[in-house]
C-alpha cells in the first residue's frame, strides 16, 4: 500500500510577494531531481530535461505502448486489485455476493485450459444467429444484440443527457461503426497508414478463417468489409468537426428518424435494446445516418452479416482462446500501437475484472487501501484551486462585467465529486460464474447496457459517478457542470515513504487535475454550456469574439508541432485539452503561494519552489511512447502527446521562463505577442 501525502490548505490573497532569502535544506537528491537529464537545456526541451534520466533507466516494456507515471501508478493499483481478486477467488462466498462475482470473473479469465479448449466455439451460437439473418429487419435485431453484448456496429448509440435540457435523459445516436481508430485511416496514403490498411485486410482474412471460412471466402469477405467501412468513413465527420456541440445536435421525432432512414428498422432495434415509447432522438450527424441508410440497400446483405460477425468476435476476443486473442492483439496492439507482446494473463484479467466490476472492487479498495481523510484532503485542494479561479476571472482584462458574472456563477455552481461516491451502483442482478469467460463478459456488458437504457424517461441522477476510486484519471461533464476526481489521483510515484512537497502537489493535483478539469468548463466546447449544464450561449458577442481569437492562437501554436514522421498535431482537435492544460497549470501555480514551502522559499534538492513546481508539472506527463502509438494518438485522439502537453503549455508561461532562465533563441521561447493568455 502506498502511503499518501497531503498539503495544508489555508486561505490567502493572490499576488503574494516573497522578500525573504531562500531557506536551504540539506538533502540527497529526491526522485524529482533524480529524473533530470542535465545534457538537455531546459529551455530547449523541458520535457526531456525533467524526465530524461527516468526514461533512460526505464525503457518501455515489451507489453506496453509507453512507460511513465501512468504505468507506474496503474501497476501499483493493479497489484492491489490482484490481491482483491485472488482473495475473492479463494474464498467460498455466498452466491450473488460481491466477492463471489469478483472471484468467479477472475477465475474464469485465468482458466486458460478451458478457454483454449473451447476456442471460438464459445461464441459459435451467436455467430450462427448472424448467419441466419434473412433481411434488414433481422439485421437490426442482431445489431441491437451486439450493441448490448460486445461492440458498437453501424453507429454509436446510448442514453445520455439532452445537451439542451440537462435534466432530461435522451436517446442519442452518433456516427461510428468503424474498426480502425479514425476515418483518416481509410483515406490517408502516408507510408504508415497505408501499411496499416494493408495489414487490416490480412487481419480480417485471418479472423474469417478462424470463423471457418475457406481462403477465398475469407479474402472476399475481408476485401468487402474494407469497402463497407470506407463507405461509412466517407460519410463521417472529421473528429475535430464533432467537437462543436451545437453543430452536432439535431433533435428528431421518432417518425422523422424512421422517415429519414427507412432501410433500418428503428422500432425493432429499440425494442431489442430494451427501449419503449421512444418519442424523439438526438442525432449527432444526420448525414451519416443518411449514408448508412443508402448503403444498407447498396451493399449486399452477406457483407453486412460478415461485418457483424467480425464486430462480435473482435469485441469478445479478449475473453476467448489465445489464438483469437493474439490475432486481434497482433493488429490492434502490435501494428497500430507498436506493442511487442501481450501483458501477462493475470494483468489482463485484473484490468478486465476491474473494467466490468469496478463498482464492487472500488468498495473494497476504499475500505482497505485508502486511509481515512483522503476525500477531505482532496476537497481542500480542489477548493483552493476553485478560489484562485474565481479571482482570476474577476481580474480578466478582456472579458466584460456581464460575462464575468455568468462565468463566476458557472464556477461557483460547479460540482466537485472527489474521492469516491457516497452511494454505489447495485450490481446484484449481474450473473457471474466460473463456466465461461466470454459469457461473463456478455452478461456484464448486457448489465451495463441495461443500466444505461433504464435511464430513459427518468430524471438525470446528478449524484452518479462514471469512474471508480481506483481509476487513475479524472473528467469534467459539461451537462452536469461537474468535475470528478477519483481518490487514487493523489498518488505520486517516488514518494511512497515520505510526504511529497507542496510544489509537486500543487502542480499535479492542483494544476493538472483540479485546475485542468475546471478549465474544461471554460474551454472551446465547455464554454458553450451554462451553469446548469444546458447548451446555451451566456457570452456577449464581443466577449465571444475575443475568446475564440485567443483559442485560435493555441490552435495555431499546436499545429506547428511535429511529434513523429511528417505528422503534425491537430490543433483544432486538441484545443480543448490544450486550453485545459494551460488554464490548469496557471491555477495550480497561483494557488501554490499559500504553501509554507513557497512562503519560506525553501530549497529542496537544489531547486527553488518555482523550479520544483514546473518539474512537478513535467512529472505529471512523464510518459515515453512508442512512435506507432504517437502516430495513432495524433490521428485519433483529442489529447496532444505528453511531451507537447509540457513544452506547449510551459512555452506560454513567463514564470517558467524566469524560473529556468529561458531566453530568446531557446526552442521553447516565444515572443510576448505569441504567448497565449486565456484564463
């Protein structure tokens, strides 16, 4: 168990000036300083300067796409969850109890003898049902089953909050159904993407042969599936074009939906999904559904059946025999992300058990691995950053008083869910046993699907969590105007046996977590939602123009970065995360002066408080990725690669320049006219 550490939070006015001389503290270099690569100039590449020695000492494991802080923390959490799983599996527990579910799910995943004996036959009855499809109505039935049980064929679908009426749950339909990570993979012809496309067809052939197809039939099915998915991709909006919530919101009555897509039987699909009395739906991209409707008639039914069989098998491959799993791993992990070999079975099964039964594991994790007071201390840090944000908004020189009032109202209304939920989901109806790992996965998927569908027609539960306390992550939900920070975010590697200093806490927890998520409420997308979570304009026209001029600067800045090959970061796609990184670290930095370390100007490891703060920010994104994984991220992810989250953000902070003597001519230096200042 890792020991946790806390910072004492006390109110203080912003803009505090320090006049005392530095207080020196004699100590051996701590983990933060030990990571520094002194062969790199901090003003040229602060990411490598701050983390380079750690990267040299910790090469990427063959089973991973990256090495860094996330993996270190996740490994710690996995070892704790493993103990929970093993203990549950070795205990004779009452049928239906939490421990019985955890233990049996874990046991069925570790039973490789049974898995390899059954092979793909574990799901043969479901493949046979797809083979029996005779018309498009039956296609809709099978699509609904797969949506509930394994994957998301044809389109994305679920019950989510109505963006314009945040108190109401609505049926949402979104473009989707692609097997490759993004539409770009179907069209771009750079060497890396073209090779992935070629290997995708080979992978499809192999999968169809596992399903019993002969060589020629498998080849034909694979070629036709690529054509089918290319047709879906050609009708899909670019990922950056899906970021605007207003432009991706079209409400249709059920009758309008059916009239627009007569070739797909929505009545059958909704019934099979567990929905009844659907009066309206929210469609993200109507032109995608129009193209799907046309292709349902244009493309032979046999090709759609093959596509559904692949979607089902790929979705369940991790719960089948080694041969099927390794085929999917070979393409999606090796080819696309550069991972050399699979994780050990225990680690995969632990992560899968946590993925499905995280709500149950979280209860044990809170009781056995978190000391009392964790939740309260995280709340203190969050409140400190929130107070800084309010003062920061009040002092903005580009925003009018009218818009400031609304911004402050939104900030004060922002809900902070911290640590772990006050109530847990009831998983008592989920049936888990030791007989079949695949069937356990299907039943767990169906439980989660039914839980989602059951929200339709009910008021939004604003107390619900979408993460568990053992998830090393955080999120902001604009429809609830809430941020959620699970308890394990307080862990910092290297400080297990002693308290990390406040500079690190305020950089990672205050800036990169609380400050980052709060800023999502005011990024290019979150800023379009009001204090109640409704998609509604609360800006004056003049302020909106000024705001998007500033966000345009950060788009232009990140467009210039070239992480791998000839690929440049998509500044439009990543701007929300880039804005949140910049706003978050500014808030963390301005909250830092309340600490004793800052006020006494204490030197630790030969570094000043400011220097340790910025080193702490680089530690937050200490992630070394394989080139294949970086290429995939640039093409399909709204997050910039870790290196550019550090250098791109800090290039906009004059305080960083001062702390490390960054000057004109250094790679990270930017003239004042190009420094992005938003929040």
